C-alpha cells in the first residue's frame, strides 16, 4: 500500500512569491493534515481537511490556505512568502477524523 | 489548551543502554497518545500509540504506557541501537474543537557505538 506522498520534495522561492505544495493521502484516508516544521522549532499544526472541508486551522495568518479535492488529495498555498516561512512542510492523513496520522516525507521550502 | 511536554534533549547514550524519554500532557477529556520518530532527512513515522488509560503501545522494542493518573506517556527501550538515533515526538489527538492535535517539541537521541 502506497504511503502519503508529497510534491515537490524541494521548493525554492523568493520573498513575496506564492508557493503551492501538494499531498496525496493513503488510499481510503479522508482526512489530511498539514504541519510546519521550522528549524529549531517543533511541529506546528497548520490545517486539517476532512471530506473536502476545512475542519480546523492552527495559529497561522490567512496567507496560509489550502483545499482538499474530491479525490482527498490536498494543496497548501502560501501567499506573500516571507523568509521565516522557510521550513519543512509535512502532510499526514488518517482513515478517520482525528485517527492515527501517517506522514509523508515532506516538502522543504526555502524562501530567499 | 491542550499541551505536551517532553524532555528536549539531546540525549546521548551508548549502544545497549536503557532509554527513557519522558512525556507528560495536559488535556481535557480522553486524548489518544502517540510517539512518532523522525530519522534524519525524513518525515515522521508512527512508532506506537495508546488510545485509553492503561493501554501499552509497543513496537520495535519501544514501549509506552498511557498513565492517566500521572498524565504521562513515557517512552522506554531496554537496549538502544545506533540505528535508533533520531528525533522522537510525543503527541496527542483530542476531539476538542480548537486544538485537536498537539506535538511535543521533540527529543533528539544520539546512540554511540
């Protein structure tokens, strides 16, 4: 069974640009979660989608947004990039809402 | 709100030593508890979990018991290997609107041969 996949693996942008990160959950999983792991900081919860709806979001500004598609894959969009947005962005999926989360390998975003 | 506290490390041990990484939590209701491991350059992998009080999760020689009376979920392994070197995250999942998922800061473990 394929795990959670994320693309791209690395992304380099300049300040002010927009970044789009993608995530495909494990087949059958309906919930997708996004986390930011900045250097020296822990894992910060960003967004949770289930059945196409945003269920919850963490303490991040509105320029962090996303969506979940009918096939349960998800996009995370970060607008007006700032240097401090440089981080590893992790996607996870679960079979049921608030169930055990399985993580993808992450997208490493570098903002110059 | 809900929170997870764990020893931040780094923890450095010799091969075959006993490992304990402490984790305590604050939460309303009855959260599920997890340990995840992150090897260098990789994403997080589920190591073990427990969904109710007194449950013991175990995997790859690691164990943790959900202790509601002490709100703890300490990770233990009897004999660590060099390949266990990684960052370990304690986490909780709670059906609590506004703050469902909380991870601890992670504990970096280095095992020396």
